[in-house]
């Protein structure tokens, strides 16, 4: 892991990202981590956007809590609600 103090950062972004396959680059401010440059594999922009969106994360957490406290909906019930015929019918 490479650590770069933001006040000492003099390389271009391209230079910092050129070695990411070997190790991540952690950017610090007064010794505290504030950002990380890491390689991304098997992700798309939509996934990154949603996974860093506080409103989406809150929605997922609320949904998971509801599932734990209230239970879920069976696939058969969901098909009924959506008007999708069962493959067995």
C-alpha cells in the first residue's frame, strides 16, 4: 500500500493510477486517510454509483430490516401480485 500525504502529492492522477495493479494508493490529510485509489474489477458505473449513494444504501438497509422484522414475500406471492402465471399452471 502506498501512502501519499495530500499536501505532498505532486504526481498527476495518471501517474498515481499507473501502479494500482501492484498496490492501492491511500491519500491522507494530516496523517488521516481521506481517499483511496484502488483497482476495480467486474464492476460497472451503475454499481459504483449505487454502492456509494447514501439514499440507496439507506433504502437497502431499511428493506433488510423490514425483511428481518416482518418477513418476506414468497416468489409465488410475488408472481400473483405481478399477474405472472406459475409455470406449473
